C-alpha cells in the first residue's frame, strides 16, 4: 500500500532543526503512513549552496499534502538576504496565517481562547521599498482581492469552529487608504454572515485590550504587520513564544510552523521549547483530516493537543522558558510517549 500522505519538511535555522526533530517524531507516531520529503531553504541552506530555497521547491510543495517548517533566520538591514518566509508565503499564496492562542492553567496569566488570522501576503511585507539619498520608504499594499480572501477565511473559520464573534483590527483612522480598504471589505463580507457578531478595534487599542481583557477576543482578522506583532503579544500572554503554533493556508496548499523565530540566543543548547512546533504539527493533522475526511487523523490531532495541554498544565516536564528544567528532547519524548499510549500504540 502506498503512503497516504506526503509531507514536506523544512528544518529551518537556529532552533529549527531541534524543534522540527521533535515534531517529526510525534508525527511518526500520529501519522505512521506518511512519507516525509526534505526541502532545503533558509540561511543555513543559503550558506551551503548560495540559494535561498532548493530549485523546484515551490512546485514540489504544491504537489505535496502539506509542509511542516521550522523558523528561518532573516538578518536585518537593506540590500542583503531576502526573507525566505515572505518568499514562500507570497509565491505559494499562503494568504491566511492562522494562530490559535488558548491559555494554559497555571502558566498563562489570564483565561482566554482566541485566534488571530493574519493577512500573510500583502501589507507592509509586499517588498515595495526603496531608498533615495536620505529618504526611505516601504509601501503598504492592500488589494481588494487580498483583503477579501483573508476576511472571508476568518468568517468561515469562525463559523466552522463555533466562534460567535469576529473582530477586524486595523488603523483606518490614520491609514485611510490601505486599512480603509481592509475595513470596507470586512464590513462587506460581514453582511454574508448575519449570525456572526462583528466589531472593529484600532490596533493600538487592540494591543491594550488583549493584555487587559483577552477573553473578549474570539477571531481577530488583521493586516500583515499588526498580525505579526499581536501574535507575539498573544504568545506572551499564553506564557511563551515556544508554546504557539500556526497554520499558513492558501488555496490547496498549506505550510505549518511555530509562531516563534529561530531564537539564535538559545540555538544549539537543547533547551528550545518544542511545543510550538508540535502544535503546528497538530494543526497540520487537523487541516489534513478535515480536507481528506480522515476521521482518525482528526481524532489524533485532538488527542495530540489534549496531550500537549496535559504536559504543559501538569508542569512536570517543561523547558526553561516556561519555568521548567527539561530539555527539548525530554519534552518531545514526554508528548510522544503519552500520545502513543492514548492512541493505543506501544513503544515509540
Ligand atoms: P524569536 O522568536 O526567534 O525569539 C524571541 C525570544 O523568544 C527569544 O528570547 C527566544 O529565545 C525566545 N524563543 C523563541 N522560540 C523559543 C522556543 N521554541 N523556546 C524557548 N524560547 C523561545 O525572535 P527574534 O529573536 O526576533 O528573531 C530571530 C530570527 O528569527 C530573526 O532572524 C527573524 O527574522 C526570524 N523569525 C523567523 C520567523 C519564521 O520563520 N516564521 C518568525 C519570527 C522571526
């Protein structure tokens, strides 16, 4: 019998290979009938080969069921190496970056359960930038089609997951054109969902409210940069960037990664929290299960998220970012072994 799923693997830079290794070990338990296909991309790959991403990688990704990816390093400053993350998102049209944030008892400061749907291909990340003598500019691009697809995605997501409320976060009082268009489209699309409660919040107030009253948020849809910044804020509320995963979804193509970056400050030390990457793997299982009508995989993804919740809330085997003293491998093993037991498998 052939493999049921073909999954691409981009191991990433910095802590990427360490956390991806643990997520793959978990996936081998949860999806044993899977072929994993390595794809070279990122700064380490660039240093080895002079290329940002393996030749033919984008077509390969389109032919695969999904990709699990580690974080990639992008050095700051002009004229250098271009972000491979942005390249992948734009080239594959991964327009919705879905980031669930749910509090953990004993770890998070407050109780909440909300999802940020970040527009992932336009806005200030469009790459329209320039410098002329002492003048520098970065253009914030919004298209009607681009706003519409992500806003509609957010509403459909809310309806399918039982959320009652969708909030648009923008700054249309100042950015009257780009965010103005986003806002207009939001209200237009909202009319198609009369049972969903809508509201809008300026991004500065959203940052404040997210800290003060995170429980009021359910689904938040927002342009690219705001989504990026608010995600890290939300991860701080959860308790660590190392706990949060994300799904980047386009039409018929999806790439899953943790919310965090390559964390060069802790890379190679064996202490990176692998839960964010494992959560990304769980989101991938949920996506594939839904897409293929694979009930077993859907159930396994729910079980995996439940196991992760158990490990984090018990607090016995945790990495230092959430107050523990365990290493990356130990946390990965704990999740994997519990998952195997819950799925009725023996050893791993
Ligand atoms: P970062 O997310 O890598 O790190 C921020 C802080 O969170 C650091 O103190 C780090 O140690 C901690 N942290 C992150 N992941 C952790 C984990 N799994 N366990 C424990 N602690 C963790 O953000 P930073 O330092 O701004 O960016 C580093 C590099 O990552 C940059 O080159 C940036 O461009 C890239 N990046 C890549 C992303 C991606 O591939 N999707 C997303 C964000 C940043």
